[in-house]
C-alpha cells in the first residue's frame, strides 16, 4: 500500500515538473548587503496547469527517507480537493495571526504549559512529508500538514503540526457505515488498539479521579471537548509508536480547518518528537515551504545524522534556552538585528530585557519587542523610501505597492544574531541572513510585485505587565531553510535552501 501511494506521488510530481516554479516571472540575486528582486519582461501569470491525477493522501516511504512534500494549494495536497483550495485574504491572515499570538501568551499566563519530562523511546528514524502555506496562524488554523496513521489498521490522516502544543489532537468521529474514512477524522471504533486513558494514569494531567469519571477528560483547551486516549501512531511501516497519547476531540471538522488534527512536536514527553526522536539521537528537523504552489518541504523525526553530517552547510547555530514561561517550546536568544549591513541600535532598556525568541510553526510573522521593532522598522522605511507605501495589513504596518515598479526592487538584507555561541564561548552567536521571501508577506502568494508588507511586527507591549512575553520567529522567517532541533546537544541549526 505504501509503495503504491509513493508511486502515485512520484507520478504526480513528474506531471507537475513542466509547471513548477514561481507563479510570476522574477529573478533574485544578492550583492553585498542588498537583495535584488528583478521583474522580467515576461512578467505575466503562467497558464494554469492541466488537471493532475494524485493520490488523495500522500504518506511516508518505507525506507524512512525524505520525500517530496506539497504546498496546500498544489492539486496533489491532501487539503486541496481537486485543486479547489480557497485562499485566505490578507485581512484574514492578519486577523488569524493576532488570534494565534494572543492565545500563545494567554496559555503562558494561565499556566497551561507543563514542564517537559523524560520520554520513552521508540525505534527508527523517519522523515515524513509536509504540505503547507504560511498564512493562517490561530489555534486550529495551522496550514503545514503531515500525513500519519492512527490506529490498527492505520487510518491515514492529514495532520497539521505544532512545536508547542503539549499533546497531539485528533478529530474523532465515526465514518459512514460501509464507506472509507475521508482522512479528516479518526474513527476509534475501527481501531483494535484504541484505548481511553483512565484517570490516575501518568498520561492524564487533568487532575480527575477515577471516582468522578472513568476516562481522562481533555481540559487543556477550553475551546475543545474530548478525552485523552492512546493508540498506535504510524509514520511509516518502519517507524511507529505504541500507546501514543493524544486528545480525541469531538466536534465538526471546521474546528480544525480541514485537517484531522494537530501533531505535537513540542518538548513535552507525550509529543511525537519526544517519543520517536529519543531512540535515534534525539533530533528532528523541518523545512517549511514558501507560499507558492510548487513549494516542497519535509519533516524529519529521529534521524540521527540530522545535526552531524550537514554541519558544513549550517549558517547559524543557536543554543536552546529553557524559558520557564514556555517550557514546551523551543526558544533561542536574539542578541541583535542588522539591516543592510548596519547594526540596529538597541535602546539600553531593551538591551537588558529578555531576549528570548520562540520558534513557532503557526504564526506567519516575526514579532519583536516594540523597543527593538521601532528602530528596525524606521531604518527599513528610510532604506525603502523610493517605493510607494500601501496601507497597513493588521499588525503589519510597513507595506508597499510594487505593482507599478517596472524593473527591480532593492531590499536591505536582514540578519539575526543569536546569543550564546561565539567560537565556543559565550556572548554573541552566529548570524542568520534572511532573503526577500523570508522578509515579506505578499498579498498575492508568489507575486512579489503586488502589495507586499514587511513580515515583522511589534509585540503588544514592553511594559512590566507583558514581561513574560517572548519574541516570536514566525514561519516566513523560517521558510525554505531546514531548522534542525538538536535537543540533546542543546542547539538549533539553520540550513539554508533546503526546500
């Protein structure tokens, strides 16, 4: 079955090869500290591709190697029924990003996150496909998906993934009698290994007692109802986790925006990253594709060679920082920002504040403390003064209308410097450069010469009341590079041009 699915995906990619590439004709190059986006004379949308025959749900290969992945707007994406996936407006994207940001910090302030604990190991490394577009970012609106199997026999489900959730979630609903499941819900009655988690189990953290209810209720998410359960999680025929703990969520598919649920990659002991990676070096990595229909990405869990044999290509390594306010998340310290080769001056009170930056796989934008964002934004506006401004899009207050630019746009490059590694000593660390596609949100995906905004914004406040708030590195800034999570080694590595 797996080989047939893999063959179908390969055929799909062969059919798509003549049509792969940006939706609009542009070229890009870097000279010094400036990035050039050049509009070519044949800058017109390409003709739409002919209909493509695809497997409804791509899944991992039996050898556990990386496989091509598809953007959710691609006709082969499991979330794109026949190429009819609707896009999200720029206004909705900003609205959803704000909801995600508020929920992220609301969970911290309410203490919903639990400290990570040692996890039992599962054997076998695995790389599984992902699909996605870095747009919606509210809870339940993740758009980067992986396809995994739940239960026995395995039901293939298109799952979004999150690096700070604390427990995986699957939408549980009965399939129609006599009909195959649609890949957007898990039917526990069709699994011979499904079992509710009882109250009093170490995997039940709701505080319930067996006298009050026999099974553990799902209490971590007030907007969802359900119970904690266990079943077999299958990523490939050679990599699976027995007794995998997840939240079995009741409700309509709309609550999870088409996906069957959320796969947890956090530092919590119940996450799939903890369960699988612990047996194969404790590493995992992902590469988030750019928001074009031809983008490919991957998620690799438990590959022992991830942080080792690619070290020559690492452009930046940042030490993992444990932040008690974000115990389940992956956090680094940001030491500084430069624009066009010049360091952004940081006010003294901002330099002494927390430099923690959370890596997030749902928020599209990167959020800075206002005292750092303000000088960064002002310097960027001065460098881009020759181009016509456009109205703000939600949190994004630095937007441009490039539709009338005839030839090229010159962009000062952004570099992020991480604190903690400098030739093996403390202090400032290595520098990560961002290209135009990682710096901007485009109102028309793939078309730089549209209304385009700097994909950075300010956190709500630098005041004492917001002291726990960390900065956030969003999906656009992380896109097209492999982000390697070496948890045992205590570091994050960034490998450019990986997808």
